[in-house]
């Protein structure tokens, strides 16, 4: 230690040459340059990139609903912050609120490219599609995060519900989001002249009915893309004809879900309680799992597994109880720049543990819906649903083509349902929906399994 100290003392006392002094000054200047640059950047006005303070200020402006001011604040530094995840998302929200929906779409897509598991960015991108009038693409994007049961059949109403829930989540930063509705209307129920209706109740019966429907849904966002959701949907129908029983139906659903990338996986319980007249009810309850995968902006695949039970509590003679195991695969395609959608699916399964003399049954079927949003307030659609039931036990049945004939046969049913609707939003949150529904059940077994009817009705709906 002593020797080292002496050396330093001797060195410090040694006179420096002009070259050594110059070298020391050069090294000192290079060392201080980063500090000088950082200090100059901190003290100079923002010209090339967004500082944390300005991004926080922009978020505060968004929270206050001052989208144009936030947009003006961030626009000068947009190019310098290209591909910055946080900046793209905040600037996208400002652009959307300021009326620049196409720019917002590009910003949200850039944000998701770097952070695909962000539910807020998916919801915000859905809102950008919605603002552009690309409703089918908006629905596909929304359903990477949200998925509700018992929605109206038309694309326009569905996407308005999703957009409102997304607005609450993104703009109001609410974990608990909700929607609600109430509708009422009048219609005519026309039972067609078939051999079944001739035997049970007379032919070509027409009844006027009045209906009421109320319901809604909740979604609670957890961390890491998890969420809890639930819906309730109550329907009531009153008939003018005293010979016709009134109908009441309560449908419910509760589920947990996980959003990841372009996918949504959910599992939960769903069911319904239906009033069947004379104090009798029919109950359905089951467990299900859904998987949705967004292929691209215009295409989505869906898969569902369902296991459910139907029973009739309180009836003296139970003849229709059954357990269902069913799988469904579907595809949604957006076209006409998102103004139209085609939804097709196929399903297969089996009815087991039935109390029918026909035994258990295989089932398979398909359905399709074609929907057009002609304007921002007018939507029209048409749909078809079909299912085939093939039972595995031979039983005695009244021949469906002859009232006095009895046959020994394995029962086979073909169930058909088709309809069309028009939705017109005549005022904000108010819509008028005329609809036509046609039912046709055809069986090789008892005449009571053959049935056909048409319903024509008009409903007024208020959304909350």
C-alpha cells in the first residue's frame, strides 16, 4: 500500500506534457457527451417522440372525453413512435374518438400485432370496424373477447350490443359491463292443415297473440383475458283464443371465458324453464364448452360441445325426458365489405336415457343464416334450420298417411324451421322488427309427430 501511495504522489507532482493534457480533455469530453445529450433532450420541447408525461396527458384527455385534443397532442410524434404498443393503442383511441376510424383501425391492428393477447385492443378494433360500418367484421373481432347467448337474430342488433359493452369497457374502463332490452308486439299463429292437426284440434287454426320479451347480460373482466358472464331472457306469449295455452319461457346462461390472441374459450351452464300449460313445466339444463377462432378479419370458426338433460317436473306421466350429447362446428364469413354475413353450422349427437318407446336416437342437422345490413339502420336476414332424428327401437305407431292403420317401425323425424326478418332502427336504441317463422315436422311414425305452422309478428324493441 505504501509503495502504491508513493507512486501516485510522484506521478501527480510530475509535470504534464501538452499532449497528455489534450488527450485528457478529449477523453473527458467523450465521457460527458451522453450526459449532455440526455440533459438537452429533457430540457428541449418534444419534437421526435412521445414522452411518458405526454402519453399520460393523452390518457387523461381520453378519460375526459376530449378525443380531438388527445389526437392533436399525439399526431406530431406519430411517425417517431410507430410500432410502439402503448402509443399505437392510445393514439388509436384518440383517432377513433376524433372521427378517424380507418386510421384507428390501422393503429389497433399494429398494437395487436405486437401484443395479440390484449382484450382492450381487440374490443377497440371491433369498435373501429363498427364505426366504419363493417359490422360482420366487428362482430368477429368482438367475439374474441365477448360472447353472449340469446341475442337477436340480426347482425345489426347483435353488433350494437357488443359495441355498447365494448364502449363501457374501453372508454369508461369498467370491469363490469352490461346490456338490457325489452320488446313487445303482436302476431298471428297459423296451424296448417295436416293429418296431425286434423286429428288433434282441427285444421287450419289461426290465433292472434301478444308477446313480451325482457332480458339482458353482464360481463365481468378479470385479469389476463379471463372473464365471467351471464344472460337472462324471459319470453311470454298470450293468445286471444281460450283454447290455446299461453307460453312462458325463461332462458339463462352463465360462463367463464379466456381470451387469448384471436381465440376465445368459454365453458359454463345454460338452460331454460318453459311453461307447458295446465300447471306443467319443461326444464332443460346442461353444461357446454365453446371455442371461437378468428382466422382473419372476414372469417371465424366455432366449435361447441353440449351435454344436457330435459325433464318434466310435476307431470303425472313422463314421456319425453331425455339426455343429449351434441357437438357443433360452424363458420362465419363476412362479405360486401363487412355489410353482410353468412353463418353455417353442422351438428351431430345422440339422445339417450329417453322415456320414449322408440328408444334412443342419433341426431344430425345443419343450419344457415344470411344477413345483410343495407344501411346503418336497416338489416334483413333469412335463415334455415334442419335436424334429423333416427330412433333405434321398433314400436307400434299410427300410420301417418292413414287414420286407421297401425305399423311396426323405427321412428325417423325430419324437423324444419325457416324464417325471415327485417330490422329497422327508427330512433336511437329503438327498433321495429317484422318477422315470419315457418315450422314443418315430418315423421314416418304417429300422426301426432307431423306438424306445420306459420307465425307472422311485429315487435318493437328498446335497448338499454
